[in-house]
C-alpha cells in the first residue's frame, strides 16, 4: 500500500504534533503480514513500506535481518486482526549466529491502532520475542525482564525514552550495547525520529550500566553498527510476507560491497539467487536496495537467504537466513 502524498509543510506539522503528543509520527504502510489464506494478500507486488529509519542517505537510514527456527512450512500464517482496528510496527531483537551473522533483526508486530505508534513499538519491543521466534538460532532480547516504559517524547527528531531501573541492570558489554541498539533501531524506524536520549527513572543517562558506556548525547543507528550482521536486511522483516518482485533493502559491510540474496521454497529449492551491490564495502557499511522475483504455484513458507562468497576460496560466508511467506503472482 502506497502512503498518501502530502505537502512537506503539512507532513512536518503533523509529524511534530503526533510525536510530542502521542510519542510518534505517522508510520505509513509496513508491508504485508501473512494471512490465513494465500489469496488474501493485498497488492502482492508492493514493497515493504516500513518508514525509512533515520533520514538521509547514510547506512543508518537503511537497516534489518534474520531469525531463528522458521515456522512450520505446512501451516499458513494465522489471520491478522482487522486493519481498521490494528496497525503494524517493528521491534528489533537479536538473532543468534556466528560472528558476522549475529546481530539485530526486525520482526513485525500487529498492535491495536493508536496515534502513539512509537509507544506501541516500544511496548512491542519490551514484550520480547515470541515462542515461535525463539528457535535455533534463537531470536532473543538483551533487555532485562521487568523493564517497563515510563515515558516517551520527541522533539526535533530526537526521542527521549524513559525506562525503569531494570533496563540498566546486569553486566556484560555485549548485552549493554545490544539493549541500547534494540531501542534505538525500534524508535528510529519512524522517519521523524533520528536519534534517542535515554533516561532511567526520569534521570538522563550519561554513563550507562556497570560497563560505563558513555552516552554523551543523542545516539542514532550509526552508533550501533557493531551490533549488526555483515549483511543487514531490514526489508522484508523476519516472518513477513514477501511477494514476487518484493524489495530487499538494508546495509552491508562485505568485501568489495558484493554479496548475494536468494529465495528458497518450502522444500529448500532455490527460486532466485542474484548478486547485490552495496554503496560501500571492504571496511565501510553501505546501503542496498534491490528487487527479487520468483515464482511459486501456491502460498507457502520459504526462506530469504543473504550471504557472500569468500574472496579466498569462494565458500559461502556471513550466511543469514530467515522465514518469509511466499505468494503466487508477480
């Protein structure tokens, strides 16, 4: 579904009012959530319209990725609630794996419709991964149990999120950086939010947790590139519908900026496999945006695979896979 075009002035005014009063901006379409009937997919060739994270053209504006155990291929996704009563938001968790593969992954959540979309996204994040998502490799969260959202506001592109004291409990540098990254990426999925200031029980954080992580000011996506896999696919999200000709977008840091994206059917047969070029590589993180066509005779769970080839011997490396719902048509 294509967002309604508005003038820049009207859009800005609406975004500011919504962010300050309701803790978020307009989300636009987030793409299709699989329904119980493959024929029920609306606009099968439309891209995932998740709002671009943080504005601009830097890698921090294009992000996401992989999952745990894929759903039972014999079971179609359950029907989502009425679109008049619900909306779709993203939450960013952590997908396990080897170095180069482990990192943030976006999942879609169907939540009650509200103007406070950033608040809804944060609550979805704090709700944690589902049992289905906790397979092998598992989708997990670094955010401690019991963490609650105490407040959320935004002004001039900066969101201020107030979390309970549980959020900075525990230790471990990896855990602390991942929990910060999960919140930053979840909030910056909205184009009106570009960076985040953290508060704990109402007090602005300048040094986070027992690891002494310095937060000198608002932080954005680029501050957490180390929490991304080598190939970070933001669209489609884990477990989302992916129609023929759908968009595959994100960012990557791989040798000479070249890697491959493939689609496999329920039986593991390759339906498409093409080279993709990021805007930068070999030590820098560049964005990518490609379309991927395929053909299936009926709706089914398939696999999206992103990987690159070793410059040394051509073997597959940085392989990230997760389930997507495939649908006929193109």
